[in-house]
C-alpha cells in the first residue's frame, strides 16, 4: 500500500506548536513530495530566529511521517522565510537641548555634597587641580564623583585616561564611567574627539542639567564639578539650579589671573554661593637640576586674596613637569606616591577635616 499526500498531511496535522495549532494550520509545510516510499518536505519558519527554536518540531514531524505505513524514509528540511530579526537598536541618548523647568535648586539622589571648582580665566590649571583632587579624595577613602562641566573644552577624559561612551539603557538614564576610584561624566565622552561643540547658552544649560540629573551617580560623599573659565551660563545654571555646598577657586599668583579670579569670586558672592577656599597653582618652579626655586608668576597673590576674603588658602602647588606628563598620559599625579601626590593629599585631608568633603 503506497502512502498518499493526504495521509502525510493528516499525520502532520497532529504535530502541534505551543499555541495548540498544527503545522498545517500555521501553513508552515512546503514542497511536499512522495517518491515511492520516500517522503520529502520543508518546514518554513517565519524567520531565522524562530527556525533555530523549531528543531524539536522538525524531529517530531519526521517521526510521525516515517511511522506511516508505506514510508521507509522521511526527509524534512527546516528553513526560514526571511532573515533573522535585527537586534533592537540601543536607545538614542541626546545630550543638549533647552533645560527642563524645575521648581528650585536640586541635588542628585545619593550625592551628599557638590563642590564646584572654578577660575576666572583659562590656563591656570583648574582641570588639573580638579582631577587630582578627585583622585586624592578617593584615595583618602571618600566616594567621589567628577563632572566635567567645561562643555567647550572638556579635558577630563584625557586626564583620567577614559575614552569610552557611557551606556544608556533607556535613552534617558546615563551610566557614568569610572577611573582611579572616581565616578566620571563629561560631555567629552559623548562627542567625537576633535569635534567642536557649537552650542548657544540654552544648549549648555540643558546639557549640564542632564549630566547632573540623568546620570546614575550612586552614593557619593562629594561630587566635584570642573567649571569652564569665566562667569557665564554654566556657572549661573549650576549656582542657581543645584544645591551647591560651595566652590573652590583656582588661580596663579599672577596679577592678570587674580583680576579674573576676583571676578569669579564676586560672581559667587552675588549668587550667594559659599567660597570654601582658594588654591594657588603654579606658585613656584623648582629647578630639577640645582633645586633652586623660581617664582615665575609672582608670589603671595592668592594667599593675600584669601586673607582679605577671610577664607582658607587650601594649598599652594608648584609648576611640575611630571604633573603635566601624568595628565597627558591619563594617570593623574595624585594616583602615585610623589611629592605632588602628597601635596594633593594634604589638600584633600584639609577638606575632609573641615567637613567640606
């Protein structure tokens, strides 16, 4: 007795999918042929992903057909109608845009203190101080975050040796990066290296709001914010929209730098932001050959300004070649055991002992 197509279809109608419907009901059987006692057919899945899961179903179909009277062999192929489904694209995270309305100053959940590090002008080593102070605080046992708010000239990625892009599981939440014990976020992580940020004020304000409010900072004792030079939109936004613990102003002893540093100090006073102290950077140069000291940018200017304001001089840092090389190499000098690392450690200890970090 020879087998017929009707016999085979009746057998396949007993092979069901998880939803209870059969192969035939789903219209998955193709190219059914009977060649004497040999039966051949194809099970065509909707796509390759589904086909990979249908191996047991193919085996069941082959078994029921091969057991039919008059069948000596059943050859069943499993194929896919279309390509595998493309993996879902990661959510698109857009940085910048107009800031969202908020009722008043806020602080990221889990962050105990926010300290802004500013300067009146560029080139005084503010970002170098910010990165090394963050590392020094972390080495002293504090949970530290560092936000690079210098939107136009972000340097934290280079100085901390990180060049990855932060993840965003939902297109809104931003997962920060980590290096040298510090939790990091910078607009530089989001931009192609060498690509200029050409934004007006509202875009800057929106980006800062995002990096403060959408980043999963976690539990931090202190979040340091490396401000851009000057007294512009970023400073205004941070001081009015965030619960700042206070600010640290960095300057060289040079009169030209101090003129701009005083403007920054006046801005913080106008915005009623406490000044926690001043740091004098590039206070002197020690000759590596003879050990003689040279006060290239003058002396005592920042100390005198701190005394006039009645705020602490948190530290005086010399010009140091190794500090520059370490920053360019992505490992801050404070991560090591040099005299400069000890100097940053003393500043960090002063902040901790004073209850500021």
